[in-house]
């Protein structure tokens, strides 16, 4: 038994010798296909909106960073009410 790419050559010959069959869709198949397309498009839209919201919050947080030097006003030596070097 010679196995080529995980398939037995006899099986490959049998599969390729089959006549192609046509699949006829019924009315219920079309309904199911339409329903699946609708649900898939809704899921895609909801996921896209969530992704846009997430990206918007991340970029908004980056723009809110403190770019002024005011946050560097106090060093570790002269923090008010915590420093040993100041008489308050």
C-alpha cells in the first residue's frame, strides 16, 4: 500500500473517476443562505464599529497626554508637605 501525500492512490483514482454531480438548492436553502448572509453582515458591522471605537479611545488617550512642563514643577526634593528640607 503506497500512500502519497496522505492519500491512497486507489482512493484518488476513485474520486477523480466520479461524475460531477449538480446540487440543486431548494427554497429553504435560499432562506438559510439569506439568513446567514444577514447575520454575517450584522456581525461584521458590529465588529467594525467596536474596532473603530477602540481605535478612537486609544488615539484620544494619546492626544490627552500632558505635554506641558508643569508636571515637572516639583522634584523629589521639594514636594510640598513631604519634604524634609522645607519648613512648612
